[in-house]
C-alpha cells in the first residue's frame, strides 16, 4: 500500500527522498498546520468565515486539479464519485468550514486544541455503536482527554455567558465530530482512484457548495471589498496549509514510521497557542497549559489504542 501511495504522489518525492528530508518535512507539517488556525483567525476578522473557507478551498482545489490535469490524469468515473462526494461533505463542507467559522468567536489556540482531540470522538462513536472491543488504554485516554478539556474550560466558565463564545465552541466541536466520521468512513473505503487527486476534488466541490451557501444566506461581501489582510490569509491557507503542508505530510509518511509522523498532531496546538498569544494577545495561562497537556496525553493513548486496532486512518488529524 505504501508503494502504491508513493507512486501516486504528484511530486514524486519518493524517488529522491532521504531520512533527513523526511524529518524536515515532518517539522514543516508540525509548524504549518499549527499556523493555519492563526491564519484562519486573522482572515475571519475582516470577512465572513464561510466565504473565506469557500475561496480557500476553491483555490487549493484548483491547484491540485490543475496539476493533475496537466499530467493528463483522468477524472473519476461512476461509483468512484460517491466516496469523494461523501468525504467532500464531511472533511471540508462541514469540518473545515466549521473550524474556520469557530475561530471567529474563540481563540485560535482553543480551536486548535479542540481540533486535536478529535480521536476522543472515536471512543464515543464506538461506545454508541456497542463496540465491545474498547481497550483499557482507549478508555483511560478518553477520561484523560475529557479531564484536560474540563481543566481548560474551568478558566472559561465566565465566557460561556457569552452566546458568541458558546457558538464558537459548538462549531469547533461539530467540526471535530465530522472529521471523526470522515476518518472512520475513509478507513472503510478502498479507492481505486488517486487519493491525492481526490483531495483536490473534495476541496473544489465543497468550495463551490459553500460559495452557493454564502450567496443564499447573504453571508458574503463583494470580492473587491475583501481587505488585503484577508487575501493574504486566504493565499497562505490555500498554498501553505492546503498544498505545501499536505505534500510535506505525504512525503514524511512515505519515509518515516506512522507513529513518528503522528507527532505533528501534538505540536500543532502548541504552535497555535504560542502564535495566538503573540499575534492576537490571546489568553495563555496555567489552566490552558496543564489542561492542554493532559488532553493531548489522553489523545495519544486513544491514538495508540485505535492504531493497533487499525481504525484510525493515515490522513491528517486536523481539518485545518
């Protein structure tokens, strides 16, 4: 499977890769995907969040699709479209747009932490589905993750009186839930179609759908009125977050053990927290630090348990 994925890599990096380059790629992923939360926060300060997500997804999708069209790759046919449409809805129309919309009302660091603990939903889904094979490690991980979230939100109790804060939390949580369902769905699907081309198609389909939503709801501003800070954020999110970081992720995944590559998921929130504090003066205190560490330890245990059961797929664990 690894060789098949490597052969589909649009940049063919596997032909000239080294261990040192793979570690550098992993470092890039750990940093870049952490910065996307801050990029989203910067962009939605000046424009509707769903409009930003729509433009970002269409631009990122266009870059992927343009590359494969230049290579003469064929589009999917028939039933190959159904998994792509389903994942476009779960991964981008819901997860990415909700997480982007959420940081309009909560800090980028808090959004990143909520995004990082999505594996806890896998435990909840397994419990609801009556899965009797949950391990002790996954249960302990879930309890630690929940405890970490409680510690974080202890310092935000007063903020819950603010309806916008509550709405931002709701959007972020729904985004992680959608990503969890997408992860489980992906694991059950064996696509004969190039999965990297699929990502571009998912982005484009979702971006067009979101564009329609913003027009119907009126949640948009004229393109000419989008300020430069938002355009910079959109370009950064599309190029660095959607294309470069994902290619670096694929490169690292082809040359390093999956367990080693997964460390990026624990670094992303740290990057978002530090940059959010520096750029936006977002709150960073002992509750957030301790709660974040406890939650991420819980996520680590859950990831380990589900990885051994081959439930968690090898796609990014953040919808940014």
